């Protein structure tokens, strides 16, 4: 299992994960009430390990990333879009509550809306990359865990700008984190 996402549903809570089987990368979706039988198994077009996975419950869409590409699939398994990022490693991919989606690569962070139209992008200096994306569910801002200065959590305004709102420098290398949606704690 290379990536895991929990899905809060109207009728049941489910989860999906990305995994390799044979020479193929899959997204497998399960209900917590029956982990013996998957709801759907999506054979992706990824040729390398899936590095990120997220799900948009409003539009019923999965997003996944690997080396050199980002893919979007409907909840029934149909490919919606394939975005080539030639020569780039994809670090993270996420949906906002409105269905906008973003992915981070060695080329920076790109955001598109739910209609797949480009919204905005940010490119970092030197070898700085955004290794994790966190959309704020209440406001138009995005937090990015970067490898800057060891590791830094920087929150940006995303309303047609990339103004820095907050910067938190960790005293150690961080592999993963999340922000509590209720109180904002890291």
C-alpha cells in the first residue's frame, strides 16, 4: 500500500488505497463494513508507484499521482483526465471541499477547478519542493509542507495570489502531518 484515503459517505464510511499488483498500479475502494469484498478496483495507467491519492466525494472522483503524471478517475473507474508532468516526481495531490484539486511536483504546485480549468500555480526557488498539500476547508488558503530549512509548513492565500499567511519551521524532518479542522492544531 503506497497511499491511503478515508472517505466519509452519506450512507457508509469507506476507504481506498493505492497498491501495486503484478506490473500494474491499482486504486482499490472498500467499505469498512465489508473489508473482504472491494467496492471497485481501478486499474490505473500509472507505470510507477502511486505516490498520492485523494477522493472528492461531491464529484465522485479519485486523483492519484506518480512519477511524471497525475490521473483522475470517476468513482466507477473511468479515466477522466491524465496530466503529463514529464521528468517530474509527483509528491502530493489533494482535493478541496469545492472540488478544486492541486498537485505538487518538482515544478511547484498547480491548482485546477472541478471543470479541470487551470486556476493558478506557484514555483519555488532552487530545489525547494512541496511535499504535502493541505487545503483549508473554511477559507481560501492552502498549507504546503516544504523541504525548505529542513521542513517548513507555509500557509498561502490562494485567492488569486500566493501571499504567505503563516510560516512554521520544524526543528526536525517531517514525513507527514495534518491540520485539525476544528482548532487548527498541527
